[in-house]
C-alpha cells in the first residue's frame, strides 16, 4: 500500500477552490481513489452529481472551522481515513476563512505519526479582490498566501498586465518561494499545474532535510483551541420558486454592493428560474457576476456569504 498523499486546497470565499478541485478531477489528474474532506462553513459544497460521476467520497465537517473549533474532529477524520486504507489521496478543502497555517500544522502532525504525506498546499486567490480582501481580512487572508506552496490566481483574464503584476509582487513579498500561477483557468492545464506544485513540494522536502527548521510558531496543541476572527462570517440561504428576469438579478446584485444595508457580501451562488422553461446558475463575487444556462430543478436556491450580513434586508431584496 502506498503512502497516502494529502493535498490542501485553500482559498477565500469565491476565489474558486471548489472550481479548481473539480477542474483537476475532471481533467483526470487524480487517477487514484480520492477522498475529499470538506469544511463547509457557510461555503457552497461540491455538488452531489459531480461526486457521483467521478465516484468520489466526501466527508463533510460542518460543525465549525477545522482550523480551530473542530480541529480535533478534523484530526480524527484524517486518521480514520488513513487507517481505513481505502483511498490513496486525500483532498482537504478548508472553508474560506480557515487559517491555512493551523491546518498545515495539524496535517504535519498527522503526517509524522501515520503513513501519509502532505503533498501540495495550494491557495486560490482572486486577483480582482486581492487588494480589498487582504486589507479587510488580513489575518487569515494573508495566512493563506504565506503558507501555500502554490498560489493559483483566479480571474486573471479580468485584469491588465500591470494590475496582475502588482498583485503578483505583493504575494511575492509575503511568500518568497511559492509558485504563482497566473494563467487564466480556461487555459490552465491541470496536469501541468499539479506537476509544478508537486515538484515544488519535493524541492521543499529536500531543503527541509538539510536545514534545521526554526520557527517561533506554537506547535499545534489539540487541548488549546484558539479563536480567530471568522465568527462574523455568516451564510444566508433561501429556497425560492420565484422566477427572476435577468435584469432583475443584475440589479439585485448591483444593490448588494450597498454594505450599509446588506453587510459585506463576499460571495453568492445560486440556481433560479428565469422564465417558463429556462433556468440559470449564477456566481457572484464583488467585481464579477457570472451566469450560465442550467437544468431545471425542483426549486430555486440562493446562498449569500458575507461579513455582518443583514438577513432581513437580504430577504427583502430577493
Ligand atoms: Zn478556524
């Protein structure tokens, strides 16, 4: 039996970590049996249809954040999967506000005591929101950049070269060694991405073998749960039979930019009916609103994630 490889896909809400995982699976990067540990903390989970299609098992940890309040649960889940020896790769998808350094610490500890190896630590970062989010949520936002071995920038097609360069150099300031991927995702080849990220990890491991690692960070201690500022992040969702016109949806999402009224909306996703026989799926991040045609469903669904959300006003606008 091979040593189980563990890959972490971190990223703030809307940065695209779920899309990235699905892309890699869809492009058959994972030929081995995969298990996904998903920390659904206000996030939107990978759809069941997709999991079924690729025969992927998923363990959801919903009760809290795997980097703090449910760290023990996360630790036990990892060990359970490793001990069961039914899978060869584990994908960890932390929530948008998970502190990557804490998650890496837990995985490193598990790695030291079990037949498993931390393989890739990837962070997805929305290039259009970097400036704003790193100012607003620096504690865990920058942590996700600092502790990644590969940073995959999303929505690079939406900025010009100069803007892209500014973000790349800011990321470089925080993390000297990470691979920074700037290719638009439609052109990004999953296999190449993984080869690059894994090669990087191998180099790192070699380096680590020859240099004593000194760190002033505290060791992960399961008895000492810490807290970090993600309690004010909430998600709000509705199921609705309502038929929206595209204009209506567009103006709703324009309206959601009003922070005083709705709170800081960082992400929204949903599937709704737009006329008697058409359905769409939409994806909203503050600088982008994407829609695509979809299959009819039994009811419409809308999820909004943000900081200090005003649920009453959200109900009214939808
Ligand atoms: Zn946490």
